[in-house]
């Protein structure tokens, strides 16, 4: 509370020259996780995942309970800068901080090298994840536009995720401008222009790209290519009670500096279609079914837009949550993803990813529970030229965690955990692109970790 009051006073003072008054509202919320862990082979806690798992080229953390190596915090601040009648202006800021568990020296500043053991790498990082503003009630009183929101800046744009694997499966976030919640009678339309990170335009699924480690970027022409994403969404469709359907279409187009020589790698066009169906009131929870299909530069959202429009992929996912009683809740996810690279490109490969997992939680009292998580990932990659070419690469990860939380709810936070995690993987899983997170287990096919963690949102 003291921190909240200090931040509120600081924001009010900073904006005192504008239209800020005592009745204006400042909200402080966010997310954090932090912990400590060891491995059965000695040394720091390892994180178990297959190369390329989930939503970025380096992979991880996979099924996240008892499997996260970092200390991470988001500090989200929302300011109601102006409000009069039906018009309002709001500001949103979200700085974030990350420190990996192997950076134990508290004197190591973010990105610094004070103790000469950590250079300016991801060991410690500071980001400005969000800095945006919105205007409401400024487009007139028509039924179509009176509740619409105009926004601009850097933001998490209408993200959809699976918490159990920290997977943002629909996530076109970044720097942009847009108009949300236009009432068209049957649901609402939203349009956004999001400009992709120009320094991450990649050259394809070449060596080290997916699955595997991040490859050297050879086609960004030193920042001469920018990928712009046009994002159209139609939400709020409810054909029957408890049902919600959202449709989406994204089109990416390149903008190349005029002095750049023409090249096929400048053709960063991409298309992506989305369909999400959510059904609520299922045993105290809900179920989401998500289908997507895309090509070209839509592959990695704003993280790492691709350049070859002949690369294509599709995915279907089911994400279920139930809590039928106060004593039991469970999350379940199943994913099937297929991607195909342009066969005319050298070193091309195709991949199939299957993943299924569950996290049941048993509540003994209002504050004490036992969580178990089991997750299975399987890749089959064809054409990568490794010793595992065409073979199934698999990993099974299991965790037990004793938990302490405010309420007997699967979603109750903060939660303190004491955990033990065990993982097994086959020989083909490490034949190509050994996961860096395996640490002391890189020459093994099984490993155990144990530790403690706090996770919170507020």
C-alpha cells in the first residue's frame, strides 16, 4: 500500500501541469514470479523443454509449474488523465524486469557486468513492454462509435494465452495505432496497425531457427525492412448461451528502404486467419477451441516475422479449465501444429508438434493445496539433416507442488510453492539443437529439480 501511494503521488506530481485533479484515479497492478532451485546433478535448477517448444525460436519453458528459471516482474500503471461526461483519456505503462537464476549476485545491474561473470545479455534485462494511451467517447454519440476506443503506442494487443504453458497463441502486440469495439450490431469490430520489430526480420527456418537456437539474422539489411501488420477482429459473437466466438484476420506487408537492392527476402507478405470459440459454465470453468492458419511473415507475430510467403502452417488447440468443487480444479491443454517450409529453399524442413498436458489441484484447506502437472511434447522434424531427421523427439515432464494461497481456487494468487520436477526425454530430443535450459542434464535423458517459487498477480 505504501508503494502504491508513493507511485500515485509521483504520477500526480509529474502530470501536475496538465488536467490532473485529486479525483483522478491511479491504478497499480502487475505480475511477478521469483524462486530458487537446485538440480539432482548439482548446480542451478534446470528448465525442461524441447528445442523450439512454445512461442519463440529458443523455446521454453514448456509446462511451467516447477519449471521456470527466472525472476520476473511486470509493474503496470494506469492513469485516468482526463474524464468529463462520456469522454475520457487513459495512459498505460508497463516496465518489466527479468533476472535468470544463474545471476545470483544482486550487484549485477540489469544488463550490466559488475562481477565480470555476466555480460549485457538476457541474464538480466529491463523492458518497456507497454506505453500507450487511449481515448474514449471522442468519436460522437452514434450507436456505432459511442463506445469505441481510439489508441496509440506500444501495448499488449488483445492477447490470448494458455497460462499453464505461458503460451500467447494469439499475440500481435507491439507499436501501433487502432480503433477498438466498433458496434456493428452483431458483435464488435476492432482494427489495429502494428509495426513489427524491424531488427528481427528473419531469413527463414534455416539452421538454428525452429526448432533450436536463435540464428544470426542475415536478411534485415541493418534495419532497412519494416513489416507492418493490419489486424482485423470481429468479437462478441454469441450464437447461444455461454458461447463467445472471435474471428480474426492479419495481413503483413513489407516496407523496404529505397536504397535497398531488390531481393526475394524483402517479400515479407503474410496472412493469418483466426477462429476462437469459448464456452463458459462448464463444471465451474470454460473451454476454448482455437484454430489458426497462416503463412509468411505472420509466423512469429511481432517477435520474429518470417520473409518467405511460401512457408505455411496451421494449428488447432483445446484449452479446458474446470473447478466443479471447492476441493478440486484442473487445467488441460492439447495442441497439434503442422508447419511446412518452401521445398524450393535449401535446407528446408517440415515439422509436426503435438503437446498435451494437465494440472489438477487438490485443496485440503482454504490456503493449502497440492498441484500436480504432467506435460508431454513431441516433435517430428523432416529435412533438418540431423541424426534425428524424421524421428519423433519427445519429452515427458512431471511436477508435484505443495501450495499456499489466499483462496481454494485454481486461479488464486499470490501462491507460494515447494516443488519437485522430473523429466524424461528420448535420444532423438538431443540429437539436434540441445535445449540450453537442460544445463547439467545435457548429456542425460532424465533429470530432477526441486525448489521454491512465488507467483502473483494483482
